[in-house]
C-alpha cells in the first residue's frame, strides 16, 4: 500500500487497472496569443518583433530571414497540443507571418490552463481507489 504513492493508476483497458509511473505535464516553447500577433506590423525591426513576441524558440543559420515560435504541451507523456508560428523578415524588417490558430487572449489562455488542472467530477458509479483495490483483491476486475 505504501508503494501506491509512487505511482498512478493507468487505464489501458476499460476494466483493468495497472500501476504506472507519474509523468510531469510539460509546457515547452513560446505560447503566443492572438492579441500579441495583432501587435505585429509589417516593417517592424527584429528587436521590435522580439519585444512583442519574445525570443523565438528556433532560429537557423540557414534561414536567417525567419524565426519559428513553437509550443508543445505534453500531459502524462502524451502530446496534447502543438502549435507553430513563423515570422519572415526581408532586409531585417518584418515582411509577413503565418501559423496555427492561436487563443484570443491571455484571459482565454488562463481559462484553458484552469480547465486542464481541474479534475473531472467523479460519477456516482465510481468506486474510488479503495473500492477498485478491493475488487482486484477479490478477483472482480
């Protein structure tokens, strides 16, 4: 029972529960919002773009005229969200940008983050960990 604190329940099949190793939720990269992108204007310098969007995750010596802003969210070892946004420069001035659909604002970003952290409400049929453990001991899985 003491070792149960070192793992989490994983459901591989609807009726069979197994122990698994806890995996961290990982936010990696630049999380951009639509209100930040709306501040971009053609002709801005690289430093102005960096001030608005932050330092890009990827810059390449082979593609000096482009910056890539990439974001990835991994939950329990599975990629949940992946977004890419690219800005292009001509003569060190912002020429254009493109990318995936972005959340409207930081407020929407906070709502998304809050929804991710809230645990789902248990159903009336849920026996809980102890009830499932007793079922395993009884052989009723």
